[in-house]
């Protein structure tokens, strides 16, 4: 009888672990007219194929951006009057239960937007840009309630209008590159003083 009860308990635990279900939520990867701009190193609006932007997501409560996963491909920044903005339409996130607040479809999830210098279209991925020492930037991690894909009438939220993305961000040299530059400049000044 004990073996039967232990087996039944093990089956229930296993079903609970794996029976949480697969859920979906979606967002529009769009910031047009949000007022939240992405700037280039000179302070101008990042424009066209010279800059790329991508979207990362994770479980609600994530504070380490290394724990985030990219959703879909990166995109060029818009040009002309829309410089500083991006518009790459919908992204659907599929996740197991317990990914966000309210685990059902359309949960509140964590997001981050990252932008980088593409160097003539040769750096299409964030990791490539970081490894190449390109100018990069990223937003703070913020949360957003995603669209419940089972509700046809619920609109997809535009990621650029999320309150946590307020103000946008700048694509600038990595702090380590700045520190190395300052260190080198300081060394040159010291050498000049000695002469």
C-alpha cells in the first residue's frame, strides 16, 4: 500500500511540474510617435541602417539582463522624420507557466530594448556589436502586460509606449572603452609633463 501511495504522489508531483501549460503573449515592437527616442553617440536621433535595435524578454522580476532572451530578429532604425524610432511589428512570446505576473496568456513580462551601431550592416546581432567594440546602448529592464492571444479583441501593446521605457536611451561607447581612453589620455599627459 505504501508503494502505491508513493507512486501516486510522485505522479501528481510530476504532473504539477510539467502540467503548467504553454502560454503566449504578444507585443508590437514599435516606438513611433512615443516620444521615447534612441540617440546616436553625437546626441542626434539614431537613423537608418547605421543602427540596429532588438527586443529581449524574461520573467517578471529579472534584474540581470544576461537572463533575458532575444525575441525575433533585430531591425534597422527608421530614417527621416521618424529617426530615433523603430517599427518592426509584432513579437509573440511563448513561455511555460510561471513566466510572469498572471501566468495565463497575456502575462506581465520583463522587457529590454537594445540598440547598437551596425558598422555598414556587418553587425546584425547584439553580441557581434559588443565583441567588436561598437557603440551600444540598452534600456532599463521594464515590465509590460502582453496581449492575450486567445482574445481577438484585445489590442497588442506598443513596446515603445511602455512606462518603463520612458525617455529612451543613447547608443554610446561602452564604459570600458571610455575608461581605457581616459587612462591612455592620462598616461600621455604624464609623459608630456616629464619632457
